[in-house]
C-alpha cells in the first residue's frame, strides 16, 4: 500500500521533545524561505494556495500517533484529497494540486512510499545496513566501462598498476565508510530501543510490536558485531 510521507519529517519537523509524546498539539517548522525547491514554488501562479496546502499537509502529518507522524495516514489507511477536505474543511482541489506539486522529483518535499515501513517507524530504517561499496566483488583495477578495440568488438580495459592502486584505495575507503555507517546505525538503534524500554508503561500495542521488532534486529546486529562484521 502506497501513502504520502513528508520527506524530511524526522530531520525538520520533530525533535527529541516531541518524540516523548504519543500525540502532539504542536510541531517544529523551519522558518527559512530559501532553497531551490522554495524558489520553484514561488514561480508558480498559485503559489499562495500551494503554500497553504503544504502547511495543511504538515498539520495533518503531525496529528498521527508517535511512530506514524510524517505520514498522511489515518487508521492505517492513506489519506486522499477527499479525506483531507473532510478533515480540514479546505477544498479537495487544493490538496490534489499540493500532492502533485510537492511530490515532483525537482521539489522532493513529499514521497509516495510503502506503508507501513519495515523495519522502523515514520520512514526510518535504523537497522538497515548500508549497501556494499560500489564495485564490491569486482577485480581491482578493471574499468566497468566497455571500450572498442580495433576490430570494433567491445572489451574491458586491461588493469594497470595505477588503476589497481586507485581501486584498492577506493575499496578500502568504501569499506571504512560502510563500517562507520553500520556502527552509527547500530548505536542509533540501541538508543531507540532503550528509549522505548524506559517508556514501557505508556506504550501502545503498536509501540510494543515495534519495540519487539527493534529488539530482535538489535540482537541480530549484535551478533554480527561480535563476529567482527562491522
């Protein structure tokens, strides 16, 4: 099932204080009027309606319970423009235009993603390990770009000492970055589990399921760390 999600909800619209509460009566909103996406918004003839629609989408995304904030979802179902009209009193057409505009790749303020996300909440995937570095598993020094030989047949470039040295440097750097990212995500997951465990008395059934998933993931990652895999 696809649903709209505020792309930078966790980074821009909720802080550590807000995450303490099951329901919010307020949320954080940056007061910057800069950036390429905002300038593209200002070029639209209906910029006033678009900005009003964006603020309303943020308002609606903030009303979900903890773990679902940032998503345009109610009771596990995506909110349509008609739903948004019924809930806010603003015209359906306003939301149709806002959803279409802000989900454009060049704007990027909204995305349509699978709901519910797995694992994690509100679009987070703290336990996912990073993708392997580019070129992992390929012989060092070989170019991935085919080049024509004299007969016109495409062949791979032969390795050179310089190419091999550069490839090994890149592979080493990529491996170090992957390890650092994995350790950072593992630490973040530990903090999330600890925070949920400390608030065990106030967790909803859904929160408890999320906690169980995170605890299981944390155990698996702990085993990988013990084996020296990151």
